[in-house]
C-alpha cells in the first residue's frame, strides 16, 4: 500500500517517536511509506536523524508550522492537497492537532480513500482557556467528518473524544503507543554509571522525572511538595531529564528554596541516552496535568522502576494503583507528598511494583505490536473499499 504519515514537527516527543517507529515498521512490512513533517524542532531536540534511518521517504514541508499562521496554514493545506493528488496514496495517516486538521482536509480534497488520524493527546484539554479549547473542539469535530478511522493511544482519549462529540465510539480504535522495549532493560552497570554521573550516593533515593521543562508538565507541583518530601525522607535526590523554556524559572525557584543541590537537571538528551539513564532511578514521578499515554512511565516500568502519577488521562492504564505504582488524584499535592515518601521508604514495595510493571509493559507496549495493529486496521479499511492489500 502507498501510505503517507503527516505530523507537524519531528521534535523529541512521544507522538513523534511513535510515528517514526510506525513508519519504520510499515516499511519492513513491504509498504511504500512517506513521512511528511514541518521543519521546526525546538529545545526538545530533533528526530529527523531517526526518521532518515527509518527507511521511508521524507518530505519536509516548510509551510507546516506549529503555531497558527493563516497564510502559511493555507499554503500548507494547498501543498498537502497537491502532494496527495499527485502521488495517490491509499492511506493518509495524520498526527498532532495542526497536521491532523490540515492533513485530513487536504486528503479529503485530493480524494484519498482512507484517512486515519491518531489522537496522541487531546488538542483541547483542561489546561487551556475556553477561547482556545472551544475552537479546537469545533475543528476536531469538523475534521472527524473527513476521517475514515480514529486511533487513540489510550482508552481515556477515546472516552474524552466521544464525550466531546468528536465522533461516535465505533469510529475509534485504541492502539497503545509502542516503543523499543529492549532498550530499557536495567543493568547494574547502567545504574551505577548514571548515579555516578549525577553524584548520587549508594544509599540515596533518586526520584526521576522525564518531561519537557514547560508549563503543565508537573514541575510546579513537584516543587510545591519538595521541601516537605525532603524533610520526611532526607535521602531523596531528584533528577529531571529534559529541557525547555521554563528551565531558568525552575532553577531560580530551587535556589530560593535552598534546594538547588537536591536536583540534577540533565538538559536535553537523546532518546537513546534516556534509556541508559532510567535505571539510575528508584522512582519515576510523572505529575503532568495533561497527557495522552504517559510514555515516560512506560519507559520507567520497562526498566523495573515503579511509578507515581496523577490519576488523569491515560496514566491509570499504565499505573495500576498498588500493582505497578501509586496513583494520586489530579492536583492533590498532599497525596503526591505522601506517595513519594511512602514509596521511598519501602524498598520491597518498589521492587514488587517495578517487577510487575516491567512484565505488564513488555506484553503491551512493544512497537512491533503497535505496527501490527495499525497494519491490520489499514488492511481492513482497504478491503472494505476494494483496494489492494
């Protein structure tokens, strides 16, 4: 089949890693695959190098940008439509809000027979003001009319989209976001090297967070509870993997609190480096206020590291409370404080939760399983339309 994937930008992020792995797997299955993306990256880093090694064709569309820019957006719509009309794909599969809206309209105008969109995280969500949330909801409802099938990376995304009137439930398929599970196997060498790099003593307990240093990623909540958490368990150290525009703000706040020496900020690291650092954690802490499927938690559990997370969006589908980690009601700072201290002080519980989490994630989150499910979806949709499979 001739398959196009379209995404707004190839930054280091869950949706982007998911998309690049999907293209790689579909190429291995013998499909003709093209990945279209805008040129932007950012402080999160770039996945263009990984995309180049995926074996698919690449199209960098200069007009496709993240921010709303009416003239550029109109040009991107026209260029996508012309590209699809010229190359006649059987499937156009879009990702992210901007590429999802423009790409689906362009594919419909070009007569593409199968149009699929993946919701990695709702484009309208609780963190946005109404004047942003409502137009995006309307746009998603309109774009869904031109969508053959909708894929979500967690059942929670389906529930939210159906409740918002995006489309009926029978139009949705959940395909968990896959990853290269073999990368995350923990070894003693990886653990010791990571902790030596961070200057962590053997008896200290590392609470790690993997997220961009941006708003709504949970760092404000973590900072709020950090003084009491450290008072309750003085052996705690924190490691933050990632970078972003709020880094300076967080560093200044840590200095004012007298806790700058308690937090090691790695800055930007590649996905490959992340896999080698996670074994240095004792706990993965994910306090994001908005999420699709929290890949950082899956990555931690694959390394046998138990998780603490707010109970929102797709997190409960990974963090099974009391079995693979601890769930805290969204925004509950006292609950967050208590969960960190209790897990930090119970190494036996950490071992049990981490082992169960690794077993669960190995079974559910392999990237080839994700590709198999998408390939099956495309073939079913093609068969319904008498297309070649």
